C-alpha cells in the first residue's frame, strides 16, 4: 500500500507544545445527551486505550454520531463527563495540547475552498512549516487517497465518495493524535474501503494514533478493531473484542451482525397492499 | 479572478476613497489641515446671546474665522474667536454679537478699526460693543404700539367727539346746523324774496346791480367763503397724509422706533384740528360759508371713514402689525 | 418572556463574539489575504449600488427641497439642505441599509450554511476559531471600507442634487450657487460625523449578521430564515442606533 500520510514526519513533536506526541486515551463516563427532551444517549460508559482501535457499531439513529460530537468537544453532554487525555475536550487549551481529527459523516468540507486549500488550511492556520512543506504534506495525503487529480476541484464538483476521502485526507494532514471516524467507508467501493482500513491500521501501528471508528461495515469492524462496542437506541449493549462479538449469543447482536434478508417479510406485504389500495 | 487582481482593485478602491475624502475636505474647509496657523483673540460681552462654538466671525461681511468656544469669565461671557492667520485686526477694532436674521443664528461682527494701528496679537482681548438684544427691541416695539394706539385714539375722538368737550367736528356741525335752522331758513327766505323780487323785475335788482359798493361787498363775501373752504381742505389733506403714513407704516414707524417726534406731530395736528373745530363751534367768521360748502362735508366724511378703517386695523392687530412692519423693514 | 430571553441571548452572544474577535486582532496581519478578499466583497462590489442609490437620493432631495422652498424663495438653500442631509444622515444611513441588504445577507447566508453543513464544527475541531477566521477579517474590512463607501455616497448624492438643481426647470438654480450654499453650510466635520455614524452602523450590521449566521441551528431551511432575520435585525438596529448615535455624537 501507499505510505501513510505521516511517514514524512516520523513520530513528531506537538508543534504547539513542543512535547513529544504520545498516544492519548479517551474516557467516556456515564454520559447522557438530551435534545429537546428526547434522550439520544443513555448512560454510556467506555474508554479507548491509547493507541487502540475502537470500533463503535449500531443501527442507524442509535446515537453514534452524537457520541462523536461529545468526544470531539463540539457539545457538552447533558450529564456525565468526557475526557481526552485527562482533559475536557470542549476547552480550547485541550485542543492546543491534543490534535483531534474528526472525519464527519457528511464530509463537512469547506465549500468555498478548493480540495487543496481544504487540506492546507490546518497547517497554514497553525503555521506548521512553509508553503513548500505544506504542499508536500498535502499532496502526499491526496496521493494516499488517490485524489491527486481532484486537488484543484471544489467540493461541489466531487462525488460523495470523493468528499469522504478528502475529509479523511484533511484529517490526516493534521497529524492527529486521536482520530474519530464517522462512517469512513460508507460511500466507498471495496478497494477504497480496504485502503481506509490500511490507513487506520498503519496510523495505529506506526504512530500509535488512537482511533475511534463508527461504522456499519462489519468486515472493517471485525478485521481492524481491537475492541468493538455496539450502541442500540442510545445504550451501549456490548463491549468486547472482535472475537467476543463473533461468538456472542445475544440475539440482538447476532441479528445485527448477521441480518437475514427476507423479502417475504410481513412489512413488505403491507407495503404491497397499500400500493394496491392506492392504485 | 486572481488574488493579485482583487488586491489591486481593493487598493484602487481604497485610494479612491482617500482621494475623495481629501477632495471633500479641501472643498469644505478650504484646506485648513495644512494651514492650521490661525490665532485666537478673546471677546468679552455682558451677554453672548445665542452665540455658540462654530458660529462665524465676520469682518465687513467676510468670514475671517469662527467662534472656538464660549465660556464664563467672571461676571461676563467670553467668546474665544479663531481668526484666520492672514487677517490682521486693528487694535482699536470692536466686536459685536450680531444676528444674521430674526430667527437665524448669531455671529460676531468685527469692525475695521483704524488702518495702520498695530494688529491684535494671539490671545489679545478685543474691545466690544454690546448690541441691543432682539428681545429689547421687541419690548420697545410693544410700547410703541401702545403709544401709537393712544395717540390715534385721541385722533379719532377729535373726529367722533368726546362728551366732555362737547363733541367732535361732526357733532359740532350738526349742532350748528340745528341751532341756526331758524336763521338759515330766514336767510333762505330772504334770498327767495330777493330772487322773487329780481324775477318780478322790482327796482331792487337794478339797485343791486348798479350799486358798486354793494357789488364789491358781495364779491368779498364770496372770496371769504372760498378761502375758508380751501383752508378746511388743506387741513383734511394734512390729516390724510398722516393717516396714509401710518397706514404704509414704513416712514413713520421707522422714525418712531428711534424718536417720538412723529407721535408728537400727530398730537400737534390733532390739537390744530381741535382749534379749528373750536373756532367753528364759536361760530367765527366763516361759519355761513362753511356750512354752505357741500364738497367739504363730503370729503371730511370720506376722510373720517378712512381714518376709522385705519384705526380699526390698528386696534385689531395692534402690536403684531407693528412687529410685522418692523420685520418687513428688517428683512 | 421567551422573546425577551432570546433577545438577551442574542445580545450576550454578540458581545461574546465581539470580545473573542477583537482578542484575535493580532492575527490580522496573517490573515491579510482574507481581509483583502472581504474588503473586495464588502467595499468594491457594493460601490455601484451605493453610487446609484445615493445619486437618486440626492436628486430626490433636491427636487423635494426645490418644490417646497420655491414657495418662500429659499431655493438658493437647496445646496445646503442636500449637502447637510446627505453628509449627516442619508449618506451613512442609506449606505448602511444597502450594506445590510447586500453584505449582511451574504454574510449571514455564508456563515449559516457553513454552520448547517458542519464546516464551522470542522473548524472548531481543527482549533481554528470561527471568530478569528470568519468574523475578524469581515469586521476589519467593514471598518476600512465603510468610510470609503460613505464618502462616495455623499459626493455622488451631492452631484445628483446639483444635476436636479441645474436642469429641472422649476428649480433651476446654477451649479455655482448650489455648491456655494452646500459649501457654506456643510462643514468637513459634518462629513466626518456621518462617517463615524456609518462606521458604527456597518460594524454592528456585520457583527450581528456574523452572529446570526453562526448561531443557526437545524437544516438548510434555517439558512433562509437566518438571512431574513439577519437583514431585519440589521435594519432595526440601524434605525434604533441612528437615534442614539446621533444623540451621542451631537
Ligand atoms: N441536533 C439534534 N437535535 C435533535 N435530535 C438529534 C440531533 N442530532 C441527533 N438527533 C437524534 O439523535 C438520534 C441519534 O442520531 P445520530 O446522528 O447519532 O445517529 P447515528 O447513530 O449516527 O445514525 P446513522 O448511523 O444513521 O448515522 C437520532 O434519533 C436523531 O434524531
Ligand atoms: Mg451518524
């Protein structure tokens, strides 16, 4: 595979503090989150060890993206605490100490900037190196994700999968200590999904980057994960290694991991009946 | 568009802005920024009126500076005047607070002073003259209006009668006519008889026509009648002229603002009038002729009507009209 | 009650945003390119409409003044009326109103869409505060551009008045006497006064629109609502502030 993005700058020191960057851990302690009276997360507790790859799975709408917002410091949980490397992620000084990369589910690219500028924004704003070294770094990240040709394009000219890749590349350029991925492979072909898995694994192995991956992709989860959690309706229902999960007998988990495709399911019958009614 | 072009446009735009500010400044302030060399002089007045910072300082109507600030200095008001540096003010020049209009602002007017005297230095105090306040003028005008009214009142009472002195001209005329009806009638009868006699061709007519003495006497009487009539006409004309002046306002009032001579004049003519009417009352000399003159009566009546109207007008609007007239004169 | 609370919330967040943005002022030299871009958008591209509008405001002023002053023979004062009202009130006011409509709406829309599509969140995670990257350059740009726009509005408006004064038959006073009256009664300090006003209005419009944009919550539909709110609030603030600023500066 391609070299990972950060190979150009081995295990670097934090450009802001000058301290050697070491892997950071995350603690999520009994957090709940309510939106207008609707409880989205209910008493979720787990931790991510430094340098670990933690995969969070769960059905759509179970609260995975909301969980990532709490961990990345975008919102405060209604109750409970989140700490990243022992600090409150919402505080600005935490952000100066710990570089957190977040790959948004929808990409969240800067629409007014070209792909190149999207990637170059972080190093420019934080003055990590001259334009030449920034350029090298950015082009490297683009190459890893096969995006060289898109450097001059604007987000509106990209396909869904390309946006996702640009978003990942943008986070890589940050040389993060903690990576949070929200569905990194949801819009990608199998080859590109494999590349993403390799990137996550390389970051962990060579740079001890801690990763928290939210995904529906069972293959991805079971191959790269050190530990897997399953979130259902805002509650963490299991927590264990990939093997634990595979051998689990909990019907909810078995059903979630091995969905039976049943086109004779009664709900489709109902739909057909409705169609007949209307016609 | 590339960034360089954008930067260039912003730069151009900004420079345009600066240039326009500059142009505005140059046009509106005559470029004082490079010539801030102005000097200040101090003018103390008992009353600064509504003079305020920023008001003009004029010399012969030309702006030579502005009021920098106004402040109290002991028991007087002090205006600090900023005078353009190229203007020299003679040390005996005087400053007055003047009005630029009845409702307009005030300005400081500086006299020329004597040429050749050394100019006032920076910070020097200029001599000042207090100018009459508009309010004072207004108060004087109010008093004037009253005076005018009272004198016109006596004027009208001369015409219309004052019960204490036995009535005005008209009443007196009336009285005379009534009192002498018998005699007038008798005279008329006599005349009739004479005419009849003449008509009849009696000897008397020959005698009358042939007697030069009698003839002369008759002529003299006619002359006397004539002169009395013209005298009366002149008097009425005089009264008319006074009234006309009062009505037009300007001349008489203009004078009245500064002295009371005109009012005295009016009083004097009223006194004349009274003398005449008294004479008439006493039945002096020209009585018969006066009564027989219709034209005099008519013109006297017309004049009275006019005077009445003028008086009415003055009564109605009183001082306001006076102020109006003065205001007209001021603008 | 809820309304009052939300108004107070708005005021509070505006003040917070202001303090934050100002505290990033030292980073302005580094953001020079962004500053220039905002100057371009706020100043350069707004100039044509400002010119057109103030020209016609000047003409209407002169026309109305000519019409009403003709009655008592004060037509010579048209210049002073147009000059003063343009410089002290209508120049800054109309420029700010246009700014609210043209720039305020654009700012709100841009920041609201960045918020709704999580771009602002992405910036936050990258430790690039929105106040520094998005708000500060705009505030700096408006401070620099507003006087330029105002002086253009003034001068164009004055010329508009001069054209009417000269060529409309029932007004018909010469340009010389128009400008003589204008120059006699309009002082440079009136122009400066107008610019101070304009600075306040422009700054507030940009700040408030930034804040409304950044506090948008919900989906794309809210972008439209935010733009409407931004413009309406800006206009109200301009008018309300006009009174107070006028009083303070008097
Ligand atoms: N800002 C918000 N306001 C109100 N409700 C919200 C908000 N964000 C999320 N929710 C609700 O929280 C629940 C969880 O949403 P979330 O986006 O975390 O789901 P998810 O697990 O990421 O689903 P998916 O796999 O489809 O991305 C949903 O029911 C959603 O309606
Ligand atoms: Mg999600």
